[in-house]
C-alpha cells in the first residue's frame, strides 16, 4: 500500500525559514532552502518515514540515526548545511529533502572528487511537482562549485536517468552461501575477533591492496576506518561490524564486515572482505564463513527468524567467490550504481595518466594520432603524441565527420568505467557505430569491475 498523509502526522516541525537560507520560493507556501542544525529532528523523522519499507511503512529508526549523524557535525564528510529541504510554511513541515555527501573516489588509483546525492525523498502528497528535479539542479551546482568531476547514487530503477545519470558500475552482486554450505567447525589455527581502533592501519592496508583489482573505488583512509570503528551512531543504517581474522598467535590475516541485522529474508550480509597482501584466501574465507554461521544463528534467535546463510555482497569478481566456486552457492544478481559526468572532457583530462598507462605494453605503445568519440550531438577528440595525450577537446560530429566510434545516450559511461566492453555496448545499442580504431578504443577502455563502498 502507498504511503499516505497519516504516516507523516505528528512529525517534528522544521526550524525557522530564515531568509538567508532560502534558495527559491516555489509557490503554494513551499520554500526550497538549505537546512540548519535546527532542522535535524524534523529531517530525521521525515526521512525515517519516507524511506520506510513497504508494505507497512513503519518508521525506520536506523535511517533517523544516520540522518542525525550526517547533520549534527560528527560525520567526517557531511553537515546540516549539505542538505536541502522543501519547507511547507503552512504546515511547518519538511515535505521533500536530499543531501549532498562529498567523497573521494579513485579511477585506476587517481583521486576523483565526487558528490553523492543521498536520502532523496518526497512526501507522497507533494510528488509529481518536480521538487526532486529542482533539488538535483541545486546539488549539481554545489557539486560543480566543490570541483567534483563525478556524481554517484545508489537508487531505484530508471528514476535518476532523468537527471543525467547512467547505470555504469556494478553494485551488490555476489553469492548466497546457504547455511548448510557453511563450515560447521572452526578453522584450525584461525579465529575471528572484533576489530578495534588499533587495527585501522591493518584494515587500511588490506582495503587499499584489494582495491587495486578494480576500476572505480572509494578511498578510505585510516581516519575514516577509525570513525567506522568508534564514531558511528550505534543504530545507524550505515553501521557495519568490522571483524579481524587472525592466527592463534594474534597475527591479523584478513578483515571483513557484516550488517548487524539479518537481511534478504534471513541472510547475514557481508559487504566487504579483504586479505592482507600475500595471504592465501581459502582458510580465511572458511574462518569468516564459520563466524557468519555462528553470528547468523545468534541474530536469528534474537529476531525470531530462520538463518538462511551468508550473503557475500562483494561483486561478481572477488577472490572469496573464486574460493567458493563449485561449493553450491547461488549467485546474487548485481544491480548497478548510477554515475554522472557532466564534463566528459574535464574528466578525461583528469584521468589521462590512466589512459596513457593502458597503452604501455600494448600494440599502441608510443601511439601517434587522433581518436574521435561521438555522442551524436556532442563528442570528444583525443590527440596522442608518442603515447601521450597532448590534447583532449570538445568536438561536434557531423554527417561529413562521424568519428571513430559513435556511442548513443550515456553509453560512453559504461565504456569509461569498464562496466561494459565496446562489443557489449554495440550488442545492446544497434545505433552504436564502430567506424574504425576499435582495437585502440578497447585498449584505452577495457572492461573491468568497480567496487564502490562510499564513506557515508
């Protein structure tokens, strides 16, 4: 059943609408404005309802705790002023809201300033008025002012495409390992314990090492891992319990985390698992799975559910999944992250060293020449000298000059971020035209998975 007005009755009032915070008068008593600390409780309560799960739409208190922390000054990357509100001055309530979180991602190791719209929601009585569209235009302006070259969002199907986003990075793929398939005995010589702040350097080392296998990743330094270990509000929806796999003598071997509740009808979800450089995976995987069996049974007892098993939400290409190949697990179909690049030329210039590095050791090492990528109404031209990108510029295709490859809609983002190969894009889009230089394009933009775990 859909949400209705009664679900929002009795929510706290928004703070005063101060003139200096107002961005636009939207009419009918609605003001688009920036949030202040006085709006924390109103926005937390609003989000706890608007983000609630069907069919009951019970207020999601874990969301409320997360919103409070994002707004109260204790979160490393967000403050109250990073949120927009649509304030109905007649009822004095928040009726629509979203925030902009500032992350640093990495593209083949190159830091990329990134904005992430988050907690997007509108009261059902105020939908279909373009309130979210107006807020997206504003946070995109903020993102540009902050020098952010990329925006990402994890969201509902299709919706964010209307704001210039394309699904172009894998999200939430992995493996369901049923309870009967989990180890029934601990691994000899290995145990699992809760991580502590002193483990932050080890966790950082494991995570950074593992991220080398991916195209696009989220950077997490020691300070953020310390925040994860001791700074999170205990009941935030973003809370993850970090665990260390170690030897009997106390030598750490691997780190993984798990969600503190059962999800997906009884599964213990593990969104991150990395081993120290040089550590073999099979034994640390079994040690972690035995622990997940035990903790899953405990969570099931507390919540009066059946424990289904462990959901390793690590993407479709991860060493732990390779270890488990052939053990009878069930693949978890991946979803995708929405990505937005408003300035393809600026982004390509920023990551040019990664493109040049892909030519090294290939048949195009030392390449001289040009590559014209058409997006039909716009495009980019790359000029190479001795394997170096000397110029990247805007270019407009024409009937006389169609370019080397024509990529419809936003399919270029799938190529840029390695989500789809050029051939896969051509198979999906009949109007993707490969005129020439296919091998050069495939060398510059090979298919490669990404792994995004934002510092939210």
